[in-house]
């Protein structure tokens, strides 16, 4: 059976490569991954080449640009303020549902101010009825929990901020 860390490494390798589809089978365990790379490629040309019949779209995009810039500036300011509080982020290795504790009647794995080690379990991400324990992969103090219990998380979404020691 593959460990969560091994699956994470496979996901990272496939994500960074030009491979669109990958299958791996060992000891009765089968892992299949498929990127949605084709959609991204088709969207990129439409953004770089505004089509003549779609003239109203660039006008709408121009109207939204000032708002987007304001949001980006706020995000940058917030990130600058918070960057002094943490060194590392613990991100989700998969799409699923975030759980802070092993069961509803038990306490959270970690809280703000707790010390974690690289092999410390910090949460569970449920994907397709499988409960995957997520390890910190970094040693330090948890300074912020970015996700609420029961909330959906995306692949690569930051869940915790950790100040390393």
C-alpha cells in the first residue's frame, strides 16, 4: 500500500511534468492521475487573441481590471503583513474535505500555538470516502489555521501556516 507521502510525491512529479495521464499499480494498489491540461491550453489562446465577434468581452474585462487590481493589492498587503508571522505553509495534497480531528467527539489534532514535527498529523482530508492523515512535513509552531472544519479544500491550497524553529 502506498503511503500518503509517496502519493504526494507522485502528484508533484506528474504536476511538474508534461504527462497528462498516469497509472501505477503495485501490491494490489492502483493509482491513476489525469491532468486537465487540455482545458488550460485552449483557454490561453482565447485570452491572447481577442476574437472580433467577442468585442463586448474585452470591455467587460477592462471594467473588471481595476477591481481585480484593488483585490490583488489588498492580498499583497495582507500577505506582507502575515509573512513575518510564518515561514512555511502546509498545503493540501489532494481535493477533499478538511477535518481538524479524527472524529467529531475528539479534539483537534493541532491548534494555533502548538508545536509540530515533520511527522506530526495535523488534519485529515477525506477524498472519495478515504480518510487521509496529513502530516506537517515541517517542524515549528502553528501560527494560523486557514481552513474551517468540514470545509472543502483544493489541491495545493494552504491549510496551516507554521513558523519554523
